[in-house]
C-alpha cells in the first residue's frame, strides 16, 4: 500500500507459501474496500485477506482471513457493508462486512471462471470467460438477466454510478457500453461499441461518475486508449 500520490510505501504483506509446494507461484488478485476501514485482497489459494487500515498513521494490520472459496479468487467488489467475491469456478459469494465478515449468500457457478464484478442499484453484475454478462439480485442471488456480450472472455467491468452505464471489455478486442435498468425491468440496452485493433482488452474504467469518458488497456498495449463523448 502506498500514499495517495504513490511517493511512499506504507505497508506490504507477503502471501505465504506452504513448504510442500515451493514451485507454485503465489499471487494476489482482486481488491476492494469496506466500511471505509478495511481493505480486502483476494489470493490464488481462494483466501481473502482483510486488512484493518487506521484513519491516521501507517499501522495497517491483517485483521482476518476468509477461507470459503476452494479455488483462486478472480475479483472482489463492495458497496457499503456488503462485499462480493468470485472465483475460478464461477462461484460468487456475498459477505456481510462488520467487525467480523460472514457469508450471507452464494451463487453457484458452472465451472466457467467469473472474471469481473461490479455492484450497482442492488444488483451484482458479473462477467465470465464464456463472453456472458449475468446480472443477479444482490439480496436474493437470483439471476435477473443474461447477456451474450462478447465473443470471447470478458475481462473487466465498470459502472458509472450516476447514470447506470456499464462498461465491458473483452479478448475479442471490443469495448462496449450498456445501459442498465434502473428499476425491476430486466432489459439491458447496448449504447456503444468499438474495436481496438489487434488487441486483447484486459482492463476498462470510466473516468467520471457519469460515464462521459473511459479508458481501456490491452495485453499488448503500452498505452491506455481513452474514449469520450464529443
């Protein structure tokens, strides 16, 4: 962890390696914050490390470890006191985050990795390596909508919180912007799409809360491609 301007590292934590498997390369994947106090980090073993970050000072400490997932974490997302985790088998778990986090719901996967998560308006939006995007009710875990969004793996999602625009990028080189429903309706509309030539896209983020502009990155791109409304 670094200061906001990136000038000073204030904390680091090594993902432990069991002695019986020294050849395995351990890594962290997926990060989010909860309750403006905790930083949660997913790992390749399926564990979620929860760090307690003080409002002042650098005394960051490991608060707890959540060990529900049996395979590697692929992404984490949060809103207020709820956290959602996804893994390489496509399982999604909803957590209630208080002093001690507890599992409150689970959406079973079918073996297809869930690559990215986004939360908005009481719904979980999940992207899969099959090219699908699925929208679930956050409280009930019920599937509301499924979109055949990309022809290859969807690597990243982001939502503009003020407008409900959904950004998706995939290994098919396309970036797409969707309009999410603001009520109980299940209809999702495609608003914009564009290819980024000869690039497997791996990241995408809106640059403002209204979705007026966004940037995307690719595996083989040394630059961020930025799109904006004229």
